[in-house]
């Protein structure tokens, strides 16, 4: 078996530095294809519509429709088919619009590269690069392919979107690296997707398209099974359960009807289908889709774009957020956070040194300050601007004569300027341990400076020392300046990638909501720890888990880390995915946030993936379920709130539909067991389920929050959508409505009412029960009298519409012919209105008892381990 080829980062620089000929480049391009990442096209509307039918509940309804057709009941089959088509239209259009909006976030600018062809430097689209091309790199350029560096001069690359490292990485073409060097430390390579922060270089293209590190990550996404949002998992279980229960109940009651009512097998089958249709909540798919669509609209108003509707509720169900640091929790923009001037030195002296010993540019464009160059230099220019200094103005007053550029091995930079009669001024910046010995300081003063620098570094700051000096001898422009000595110590600057506004409060609110927050970064552990302490993720002696710790951990140790730690540093992309999968095995519903290519595998695998809309890469957005339009972690909390409200409204819809269907089963079962005729015809049952109830249940999707949902305990991942409380309340309401309805029906027949008129009166009674029951379902924990119905104008409109619709069909010939309805005397109306309040009284009593049992429970605070 042949040995594996040595990876490029471990090979010495070799290759044709003059590049390829145009003819050879065209030949390779034709043979190997363009330098382009695989991109999934925006889904067609038809494909999104078909996706709406992938649900067990839809399958149950389809089966009911087929059974109706099999027994010749076309009317029922058409009713169900109409519901399924309406559900597909509402859900499909909403998801298609969300997908289109997400694709609109793609950056339209094409990346270009300066490549050597036939020995000349020419500008070409990145897609035309081929293996063997020689590419020139300069400040501000985006690297278009994976390069093995042949030459480098002060070269630093920003690899945050690939590795998560927030600071620019120094590159050395001549370095010798081991085979197992991690991606973030391969200083001989320039990877596609990174940006040249400063310096120049020449690199040989060694991989393009899907063969690059970025491309491999994008390709791996195709093999990762997307996580299923919690709502889909819960609804699958619920649909299977209700389908099984309804089928058993229908068969049992049909058997009773055959045994006691003398029905034929065909009649019993028709009766079983009618009963199944009455019990299955046909309106649930539409109401569920509308509830999620409403929440999706509300989330869009709060900067959260929903690409897949079930992810709306999934965000509210998450028990753990695994967040990237750079660009998600922080701004991905260095700034001067702390200033420690030396004794007798003012800020203006520090600002002068910051602008003169600098290679970046800062300009105001469209009212916004934009920097170009090394992020550290840009941060220094921002600091100097706040003190009233401009680099352009400073250079006019003190023109630059020469400079010692920053070199990683030297760890300092110096700039020499003409300053009138004072001769030549020298300004120096660099590591404190290099700059302090250049200054005229006593050993004690140097120790004090180093201690101050160590204290700043302990806070996760990148520390720079500044110094200045003057001399009468001019410095020639072409000469190599000597290392400065005898300088005046100016002080220290502490730089940091600052936290995003509102992120500390957002993390605190997540903890209040019972949600753990992880920070996973490729950054240095010291920096990660400092940021984590500001966020409240680390306290006391809490430790940071490093990537090498994860590599050496056994499966049991990994589970312990997942349970007890919240900050993970120096993590490779596959390790972030490993952590997410371990958290899922531990029973968490995980929401993963990120903006870089390195985050994409974890975004794809997690039940809920959240990408950054502004700074995020296309690969990350394609892998995500949700996209943050403002890139703010704080928007996630708003999304969690809306997700929890959506789930609560879904539960309310289910409670209304299931209790109504169960009441019909109780009613029919009692009638069959008593030997009475079928109390309601199949078409009347469908009218209740799809028309009157269907108008009302959609209104529940627009309900506002019931109390502060962020102070409630997070739902257990194993909690069914139809939990113990809902089962108890549904059973109680169903028994009351079924028993009272049966009592009314039996009493009317005993009084001599014709069967058709008794069914007409019973149908009105069930509509009134639905009108009252929706009020019970509106508030899950509080009394219906504790909240004004005016808070829910849509609900009032839904109740009025459902009631008015039934009144109309009672009085128009078409409705009377189809449903067997007709007018009723005023006395009967009053009786039925009074009877409908029985379900209100029963549920109010149950709520009061439940509140007494729950009294004394307190909101969730900060969860353990965070």
C-alpha cells in the first residue's frame, strides 16, 4: 500500500515561483473545473410544498381520506383533502419566502486574485485559479485558494472565519512544521477564505474548490444528517400515539355498533371511519403551520430570519446554546480597552506614538469609520482619533524618514520621523518585554512595567508597550536603522475584541431561562477565559477546556466535561462537532451559533443551527436553520422567547382540538352503548372539526405570552407535547362536553323530538361548547377571568366568526340541506347557552386546584455547571 503523501504544510517551499503559462492554466481549468465551492441552489417552490406532507399526522389524515373514498364517502374525503392542501400552501409559501430571504444575504462581490501568468502579474477571478498557479498576496486581499507560501514578508492573515482565532496569524514561508500541526498553527500555509491583514507574500496554489480546507468542510456538510427540531420529534410521537388510539377506539366502537345496533360490516366500517375522522384533529396541521408562521414573522421583526418553520419552536426548546466567540459574542474588531500611561505622560503622547508608528489607514465613509490594514494598527488609529489625532495630519507635521517593520522574531516596530529643530523622532511599539529594555529605566521600573503588563494580559488583553525618543542625527531613507535605545517610556495599551452590546445581559437571561451557554472558540485559552468571565460563564476556579484535553479524553471523561464545563478553547471544527454530539447524547436540545466555515459542521448537525447574517459565510448560512440579521447574540434571547410563545400556542391549539374530538368520541360511545341512533352524522362531525373549530383554533396561534416565559423552567427534551397536565385537562373537558351533550341528546329524543331536529340541537350545543372551550385553552395556568379578552382581539373575532358561521348554516337552505340544520326556538337557545358554561366551571375548578398544588415553586435561576 503506497504511503500517504506528505501534507503541504510540512514540506519545504518548492514550486515554480514564476507561475504557469496561460495555455497550461486553461488546460488545467478545463480538466479539473473551476475553483468554486459546491453550493446548494435555492429550493424550488414545488420541493418546499412536497416537504409539507412529510409528517405522521398528515399520513394519518391521508389514510382517513382514503378510507372515506373506499366506503364511498366522497364528501368527507374532499374535506380532508382541502385541509391538507391548505396546510401545504401556508407552510410551503412561508418556508419558500424564508429560503429566498436567506439566499438574498449572499455577498454578490466576486473575489479576485493577483496571479502570475506567463511571468506577468494579472488580475483574475478566483474561479479561474488552478493548482500550480503562483498567487501574489498583499494587505486587504482575500485568499482565493489554499497556498503553500514560497515567500513572505511581514505577512499576517486573519483566519477567524476558518479557525476562530480572533487575532491575525503570522506566516513564515521558510518554517519547518511537523506533520500533525493543527490547522490554526500551519504558518506555512495561506488558506482559502482568510484575509491578508498586513504584509506581502507569494504562494503556490496546492488546492482549489472542494479540495481546499474550506471546501472539505463544505463537502462534509453533505454527509452530516441534519438535526431534527424538537417540535418535529414531539409531533411525530404525538401523531403516532393519537393515530393508534383513534384507530383502536374506532374499531371498538364499531364492533359495539355491530353487536348492539345490528350494523352490517360495511356500515360498521363507514361508522369507524366517521368516528376516526371526528377524533383526529384535522385542523392541527394548518393551525400548527400558522402558529409557526406567526412566530416566524414576529422573530423576523426581532432580527431572526427563519429558514425552516419547525426551528421556530426549536429555539424555544433548546436547553444549551453552543456559541462561537469571535464575531458572535464579540465584535471581531480589536479596540483599545485599557490605557496605562507612564508617570507624567498624557494620553496625547500615547496617541502621537500610536498614529506615527502605524501602517494602517482610517477613513470616514458614509458616516462610518472604516479601517484598512492590520487590526491592531486600526485599533490604535481609532484610539488616537478619540484623542483628536489623525495619521494624515501627523505625517504632514512629522514626515516619516524610515522604519523598522514589525517582525515576529523581533516583536517590535519602530518609525523614524523628521521633527524640525529636534532632529529625528523615533516612535516604538511592541511587546513590553522587548520595549522596556530599550527605555532609560531602572531595573525596579522595568519590573513594575512588566507586572502591569502581566496584569493586563491576565484579563485577556493583548498588551502593547509604547516608547519615544529624539536624536539630532538624521536617519537616511535607504539605510537600515539601528535598534532604538535610551527611549522614554510612555506606557501600555490593552487591546481586546470587545463584547457585543447587550451580550452580557443576553447570557444572563439565558441562565434565567434555564439554558446553559457554552463558548467554543479557536482562540487562546487566556483570552477565552477573560471573555468568559466578563460574560459570567466562568466563576472562581472554573477551568477552560483546551482542544488537546478533548483529544485525550475518553468517552466517559468527555461526558463529564460536557456536564461540568462551559468554555472550550483552541477547538478545531471537528471538535466543535464532537462537543455538540456529546451534548445531544447527554439529553440536551442544542442550538449552535457561528459565523465561520469552521462552524458549519456543528451548525448542520445540531437540532438548531444559528448563523450570522452580516458577517457570516455562505457555508455557515446554508448549514443553519436560523439566521441573525443583526449578528447579535442578544437576538437569540428574543428568538427563544418567541419560540416558547409559539410552543405554548401550539399546545393550546392541540388542547382545543383533542378535547373537542375526544368529546365527540365520548358522545358517540355513550349513544352506541345505550342503543340510540348515531347522534351526529359524519358530515356534521367534519363541520365541527374543520369549519367551526378550524376558524377558532387558528386564532390561538396569535396569542401573546402568558406571563414571563423566560422565567419558566426549560422543557425536558423527553417531555411529550401532550403532557400530564394536558391529558388531565383534556379528559376532564371531553367528559363534561360528551356527557352533557349525550344527556341533551337523550332528553330531546325522550321528549319526542325528531331525530334530525335532535341532531340539529346537539350540533349547536357542540359549537357552543367549542366557543367556551377555546377560552379555557387560551390560558394554560391562569383563570380565564384573570386576563381581559380584549388582549386577544383575534380570538374574539375567531369565536364570533365560528358562531356566526354556524348560525348562518342553520338558516340558509344550502346549509340546511348539507348539514341537516334548522332554526331553534329561543328557549332551546337559552338552555344550551347555560349548559355550555358547564365546561368552563369544570376547567376553572381544575385550574384552581392545580395552582394550589404548584404554589411555592420558584423560577429557575442559573443552571448548574454554568
